[in-house]
C-alpha cells in the first residue's frame, strides 16, 4: 500500500500529461503569409492601404475558423518594406524566402515586382501580385506569378481605345515618369491609340521624383493636343495637371492607374476639375459586397479605402482558397489549385490565365466633378 501511495503523484502527473497531449496536437499550424510594399517614403500610403487589405483577409479567415486538411491554421503576416526601390525589393524578397513564407502578396510597384518575382520563381514560392501592372510581370513564363489586378495592356489599352473611339481625340500627347509602371502604361496606351487609327503628336518623359514639368508641357503645348495621357503616380500626376492649367493648356487630362485618389485632388487643387483617370477593377460601391467591404474597412482601420486594399484582400484569399482546395500549405501542392482557382472576390471574379494574368479584368474611368471623382464607365470584367 505504501508503495502504491508513493506512485500516486507520478501517476497523476502522467495522467495530466496524457490528458493535455491531445490538446497540444490540435494546436493551430502557423502559416506564414509574406507581404512586401513601400511602407515608408512617397508611396507609403498605397503600401499601407494594401497591407491593411491583406490583414483584413487574414482576420476574416481567423474569424471563419479556416482549416486546411481538416486542421486549424493560424495565418501570420510577415511584412517587409521595399521602399519602392528595386534594389531593396530584391533584398526583402530574399528575406521572405529565408523566412519560409508559403506565399507572397506583393509588391506594389512594377519596378520592384519584376526583379523580386525572379527570386520567388527560383524558390518555388507563389507571388500573388495585387497592384503592379506592367505586362512583363506575367509575360516571362513564370509558374509562380499570379495577378489579381488587370495589366497595363488591359487598363491603359482600354484608355487608348476610349480616347480614339469615344472621346474622339484627334491629337494625343503622352508623358510618363519612366518607371516600369508609368512607361508600361504609356507604351500600352500608345499601342492601342495607333492600332485604332489615332495620332500621337508628342511623347515626353519625366521622372518619379520631378516637380517641374514645364519644359515637357511647353513642348506638348506647341503641338496643340486635345488630350494628354499621363503615366505617373501622385504627386507627379497632380503636378502635371496643375502646371497644364498654369500654362493655359486646354487639353483633356487622362491619367492611368494610381491617379484616382483624394491626394490628386488635394495636390492639383482647382486644376483637378474635369481630369479623367482610368483605374483597375470596378468601383467598390458598384456591388453590395464592395460597399460592405468599404464599410468594414473604415470601421476596422478608421480610414477609407485608398485604392488597392480590395486587391490585397482578394490576393490573400486566392492563396487561402487554393491551400484549402489542396489540403496543404506547401507551394508544390497548392500551386495547381491556384492555377485553376475561380471565385468571386471584392474586386470581381478571380481566375487566372495560363500565364498567371487575371482573366477578364476590368477597368473603370472616373472624372473629377465638383471636387470628387465620379464613375463614368466600366469596361471589361465578368
């Protein structure tokens, strides 16, 4: 009896350990979701907007109790600041690879996405692009690149066709900032204009750091254009619009992606009135799911959606849904499911072409009226 009694504490401890063992086995599997975008510098507002969209997706997945292969998972966001710098972009891409992320949502700029995606391709990690739009991104035959946003060929190409066939512009000038994004948009716009019988009377170049555009605009003014297409983000786009007014240029201003936000109107001031901008995707308020997303986003983060948060949200969910379908978080296992995925997202229907580009992407033209961007027309989509 004394022998049995001396074993009782040990037996209790062992029993307690065995009782806890099943709980430990049910602990959530941690799945690392990589993210990269400019979180400091001039493009930080876009990067933060994008990151918040991804955060919202992961929080929603947690709230829904998402399981993969029947097991509970915990999604951990690993964010890196690429500073909108291609060199830094490559460095943070390597950090994400070394961190062992299962997928990357990023980057924001085409100039950083293009070189960074080469590292993801070599590492075999899918990169779901929510914002960068240069056609080169999906044009290299990579099996690990997917875009939930329309490319410049679709967005700026649509703008070019509209300029010729609907706006009926006869003399069109173009100015871009020579970044992979700005030049890519300008190239696709020019290609579409020429393909539809339009005339490009002048093409000028600036940089994404410039503040004075009077030399380029003076050259353009001499050609007497009736429409000027601008491939640049703010504040360059707003500066061009403002200086067009100062120089007495009456041509219609048409911006590509990244122009339609409150900063453009603030920076351009009264000059912004009448400016047009072609943006990727459909208006958030055009569908109940988009309106609800905007409402929830404002409640969660205390600010309105700037531009790209819905694309970040859809990119994250594309990865989650593919992992669920494959029953695995390993890229080699879920990549085939990602290639064939099809679901309705916040930004529209999400499905990919063979090269990873978005199927049936849409574009929307907005115009500044009474100090606010209003929807004019949406083209494409499904």
